[in-house]
C-alpha cells in the first residue's frame, strides 16, 4: 500500500491513501460463516463499526489485527 494519495477517477480530486483495503475476506467458525467475502476500502477519518450480535464485528477486527488467519 502506498502512503501517497491518489486522484479520484471521475473528479481528479486528491485522495489520501486508504487506512486499509480488504478483498474477499472469509472466516469460518466450524460450520458458521462469520465473514462472507468481505471487500472494502476504508479512508482516513472517523469510522464506526455497527451491527447486531453475531454479525462478525469482532471477527473483522481480529482479522485486521492479524489475530485470525
């Protein structure tokens, strides 16, 4: 991942490099599919992670931290 910013494809405006990018992340707990092909790009700034119990929030954070393979 580059630390330099990029340009928006349509507007040409400067854009900072993303904090992280995920592409097709899956994670299973036995037969339970906790993360199902998660693909996202998070830009710098204030973010939140909301969802009901069992939605995979903790699994996603543990994956980002490298605690799950």
